[in-house]
């Protein structure tokens, strides 16, 4: 279990402290300055701060609600849009002249959504109810652009937590998040005094990860497809090839203070519960909605809807997280880095994009950055640290709507570059070393 406690919630290196720098593709002539934390920064067009030796550039901009993204072996980038722009839900970007910026753009797909992935020269993309598959030709163009194969259909979409994030393993399976359409499975959702339902009926078709065959057409719910349960909402997930296991990032529950002001003050509600990383095996149960994880007590705490008082523990059989982050930072992407461009300490470690959340009010907002968790032998091996910061465009954010950019998706290029998408400004960043 790797936990982290720090007043600003930003570990900037710990024992392996790193100097954060703001960089573009070239920083030789840019004036340096010190920010309030004492970090050396360099003013540049991206507005990002990065570890020393890294550089950042804007690969594309103004795309719309850019959610997750995927990169082909040829370096072409596919971006899934949360909502249609110019009647297109997927954008294909190419850098023909190899200058680090997209100079060719085209679009297709008549559905919005979040999930997108590439495996064995096939592109997989999700709407909020289905998963589709496209065959790519030698130019990375979908050959069945107008009529993609339907891999999965009929998934729950009740507007709340409805993004269907996806990842694939190396055994022909695709994993799909189906978020719970509820905060804590109350009889009346998000209503003060309403008790939780036990057993929670939502778990039959949501609140977990479902597994399907990547090559099989027209699959939907059946008795064998649920892979793991008790997960309120997973937007970021990735297959860890090092130990052949699925890892996910869960969004913790909301509104502890507003629903239970006698048990939680505003500060506690802003910091609890933890945003959690789980290493999943088939059949695992992470405990939602009955418990949440308290990163300060290092315990699973019984939710107040089920008789909890902020101290009582519960669900001892439920899975413990492998990393616990401060609450309400909204982890929206997870990527295990397997490239050779970055220094060796990053190899097989995890990058996580934190999107920022509304539920920290009236406390200051947190998130709006990409963090790194070092791994060894398929397990977390040290404290998490901020890798890329400055997306929000301001030091203090009162509301998520104030953020200029919000990190949402992560992808690795064939050369080892890291791509970051932003669904507020529609920007795609490219990070190199």
C-alpha cells in the first residue's frame, strides 16, 4: 500500500526530489523564474511545469471535448471526443513533416464518448452504451469508417458516470468500465437522510468492470462477463503487461458533509474519501457502496448510508487499494509507461491524469495535473509525485469551470513520447525527453 499525506497534496519528489521546469520544445532563450514553492520554471507557450530535462509542446489545439486518445505504431493520433464536433466523434491527427505538431486532421464516427484504444492494427472506441471496432489500413485509416463492427452494445447509460472507458489485455480480451449511476446507492440518490440499499441492485449491471472478447461481435451483459465489482466509477484503467494484470483508478464518493453534516465538516468532506488505484483480478470486489477508503486512517470506512459514523470500519473482505490519493481530484486516465525515451526510473511506472472535481468546494480545488507513481516488479515502489502541472492556468481554482485545461487522457507514442489530452480547451500536449 502506497499512501501520501502532504498539506498541498503535491509530492514533488520526496527522497528522489526532482526539479520541476516549464519547458517547450526549446528553452535555451527563455527567462527563468522561481515560483512560490521554490521550483525553477521557464515561461513558455504551453504553461506547463515538467521535470528537468523534459520538454512539452502543443501537438494540436481546439479539438473540442478531447477525452481519451491512442497512438498508432506510425505515430498517428486518434482522439475520442466526449461530444460531437462538426458531427464527428473521433479525430485523426497526423504529423506529416515530423515537427512535433499535427498538420493533418480528419474526423469520423457519429457518437460521443470517452474510450479509445489500439491493438493489433485495430481501433476500438466507445460511446456511452457500446464499443466499436475499426480495421486500420497501412496509412492508419479506418477501412470500415462508416460501418464499424459492434463489439459490445446495450450497456447502462443513465447520464451519471456513464463514460465507458476501455483497455485490452494480451489475451484477446477488452475490459469496459460501467460506472454506477449513483453516489452511494441510496434509495433516493444524493438525498439527505435516505438510506443505502443492501444489496445494492446497481451492481448487477454497473459499478464495476466487464470483460468481453475483442474479436467477438455483438456481446452484451451475461452471467460470465462481469470481471470485478464494487467500483463506483473508473474512468482511467490500463493493462499492466509487467505482471499481466488490470489496474484501475476509482473516483471516490461525494457529499459527505452536505449529506451528513453531523459527521463530517467541510474540510473532511473535501479530502475524503481517497481516490484509489486497484490491482484487479477476476472476481474482486472493491467494496462500493458499502465502504470508502480513508487515506488518513489507512482503513475501509463504513459509509454513513449503511450505518457508518466516520470511524466504523466495514467490508473486511473487500479489496484494499495499492495507492490512495487525496479525495476529489478525479483520476481520468491511467497509463503504464513502457517506452525507452524517458529516464529509466519511469520505465513500467504509472502516469495518472487528474481532471479536477467540483466536490472540494468551498475548499480550494485540487487536481488539474498529471502525476507519476514509480513501480518495481509490477507493484508501486514509492510516493507519487507531480509530473506535469500548470494545466489549469491559475494557481487557485474555485470551480472546475475556471480551469483553462483539464487533463483527461494519456497515450504513449512509438518513440516513447507521452501525449496528454484536455477536454476543456481541446488541446493535445506532447511530452518528450
